[in-house]
C-alpha cells in the first residue's frame, strides 16, 4: 500500500472549518483514500473514504486532487468533540485487505 | 446492533500468566482484525481473519501470541506467557467486505 504523510498536529478554532491534509504521492489507481479518527481512549472511528471523486457525508467532506496525490479532510464546523487523532490511509481493496494506521494528525479544537 | 464487543475492558495480570482477550464482531461482518496500540508504536495490525480463516498474521509479535476465530461470532487473542512489554490497548475491529472498519472499545492490558 502507498504510504501517507500527515502533519503531526493542527489547531482549529471552534465553529471554524478544520482542513486536514494528507499526502499520498505514490498512490496507485485502485487504491482508495480512507479517513478515521480516534478520540482519546476510544477505538478508531470511520469517517469517510473515496477513490477519485470528492465525497461528503454527515461527518465530513473529502477532497481528492485530480492527480490523486493528496487529499484534504474537511470538518465544516469543528466542535470541541472533534478533538482527536485523524488517520489518513490508502488501501488497495482487492489484493490487500488490511488497514494499517500511521501516526496521524492530532487535531485540537480550541474554544 | 450493539457494535463490536470486547472483553474484558481492563486486565491486570502478572508476568508469566496466560491472558485471553475476547471479541464478538458485528453480526454479518466477514472480516475481523486485531490491533495493538502503544504510545511508542502507535496502532499496529496484529492479525486479520476473513470468513473465520486467518489471512495475515505477519504482525503477531512472536510465538507467545496466538489468535483464533472458531466461528463467525467469536474470536480470541491469547498471550502465553505474558510479559510487561505486552502492556497495551488491544482493539478488535470487524467489517463487511473489508470496507469501513468498526472498532470495539478495546482491552487495556497491564502486565506487572
């Protein structure tokens, strides 16, 4: 699987949009981009995933660049409860069905 | 559905003792994953199953660790004998067709 690069930490003001970047410059054509988050002392939680097109659900939006070498997770109106470690993962669905987590980005939402 | 259920929530044991962690996946899910999380190493994949069959156990640290999935609704991770360096939070996760993973609340293991 392609490796990802994320900033180790970010801050965001409550009520503002949180934009979390992820670089995956070696991603291959069949690899999806997944985002999970882990709130302190809980198990990771799925947020969103996508292949090429931008995706949106009730939690967040995922913007993937046209060359697919990077993506951004957007939390449109961050709350204090969004403080967590956010993991960006690329995964090849059919031949490699595991999910390996890197260090992630620690997002702190401040009042 | 109650989600992925892990037990016990906390386990404190002495070095050399056998430890068994348990996981009940979400009904209908065909993949089950065991992870270990420590401050030093982050979240590590230990082993995963597909339809109760172990697919990749390359993350299992050593022979002291073993995992089984006797049926679709139950899995165990056993450490025998346990060592202090095994202290960590152990997570179980399940998924349908390896799409999004659903994690349990984890077992906090302390080996004294």
